[in-house]
């Protein structure tokens, strides 16, 4: 009986992380930016998008929105901070190319639309439109499953499972 309780308890500490956008899933190490590729901002994954719609990968509270509309920070109830980064060097556009649809302090649900990204504009201006998700305080995680990379994935589909330390 005790083992069943432990199993049920540990299952409650698991979270399925959803793809924030439709596209081709690939590892951070292949991102064309040294900070992300070296995992300087934590573990995570990247998607080469085939859609302009950006969704919440996990439930949580929006903790930060960068004024240039290229980053969204979310904190889960377990205390995990995740960063959704829209494009590379898009900070240079001063807010152009991305529209954020949520506000700081707002509760969001997994799969909720967070932003739109004008991929045609970004690519036309020479920017990489890769969408990156990182767990910036990944030390609170007990485990992170390895996604099946180099495949097409639909937005709001499970990319990986994470588990939290007790």
C-alpha cells in the first residue's frame, strides 16, 4: 500500500511540457547562439517554427515580458522558471515582429495563446525565427526526459516530461 502511495505522489510531481509552436524540434546545442547552445540559460529545446502562433508550454504565472516583445518568462506553481525566446537577435527590432498577448502577473494555462510572431517579416529582415524554451533554474528539476529531436511537432503536443525535486 505504501509503495502505491509513493508512486501516486511522485506522478503528481511530473509535468508534460508542450511545444510552444508548430515546427521542427531540435536540441539547444544546435541553436545559432552561443548562450543558448551552451545551455547558459538552462536546459530546454528549440523549434524552427512553421506557424506564427506561440503557446504556453506549462501552466504558470507570467513573470516577465521583455519590452522588445521577444521574451516571455513564466513561473510554475512548483517554482520552475521558463523562458520562451522568440527569434535570435530580435531584440534589435525594438518590439517589431512579435505581439505579446498576455500581461505580467497573468495566470496562463498550458496551450494558451501567448504571442504571435511575424516569421515572414523576421526572415525578410534577415533574423533567425527559432523559438527557444529554457528552464532557467533547472537545478530544481529531478529529471528531464530527452525529446525525440529532428522531427516535425504540432503546437501544444508533448515535447518532454520533467520531474521536480521533492
